[in-house]
C-alpha cells in the first residue's frame, strides 16, 4: 500500500507531497496530482520508514525538504531527477544509501544533508555543483570520496 497526501503550491501551480502512508519496499512517487506536477517532497515525508528500499522520484521534482529520508536505513536505491535543484538540511540523514549521483542542477550541498549516513561510500556531483559546505557529510564514516569538478568550492572546515 502507498498513499500520499498533497498540498497545492499556488506560486508554481503545482503540488507538494506532504505525507506518506504505506509499507512498500519500492515506493513510486506520482508525477502529477489532479493534473498538476508534483514538484516538492516536503519535510519528514518518509521519516522512519525502514521498510523502504528504493524510491522512484518523478522528473518534475525540483526540491527535497528536510528529514525526507531520515531513518530509511534500508534505502539502497534512489535516482534523483534531472530537474532537482535543492536539498534541505538533513534530507538524507540516517539513511542506508551507499552511493548517490547528484544531478547537474544541484549547485550546493548544505550542512548536514547526509548526516550519519553510515553506509554512504561515494558521492558523484553533477556539473552544476559549486559549493560543498562543512558538515554536509558529518558522521558518514564509510565515505571514501566525493567526485566533483576541481573548481567546486569546498568549505575549509569540511571533513570526511
């Protein structure tokens, strides 16, 4: 079972996924709701859903809120959409991802986005990446490397 609750976003004439109830291991987020695109995954959307192993995010999503995948310890596979522009603090905290590829429109990784992702080994940044803040990967004990353009500004206080 998968059930989403949506909220209309007047400024963009789109919808935000604000709540998820379900027990599926493979989650598919709808691309549209009432004929309008789903563009935002709101805070805490999948928080604590340990049963989630993969999430299919539609190409319409441009923003991932805070704590969206917090505690999704069995999350192994996620394809981020090319339209994605921003991820809020703690978006992927304490999830089970081992690798992630960030799309070209993501320009920065803000503090604590991937905090305590104990299994995260590698991050690939898209061509639009400009800045990686300190503490973006705090507690990511298995992180071997971040692949990005040499021109990306990495905060001097950044530690892997």
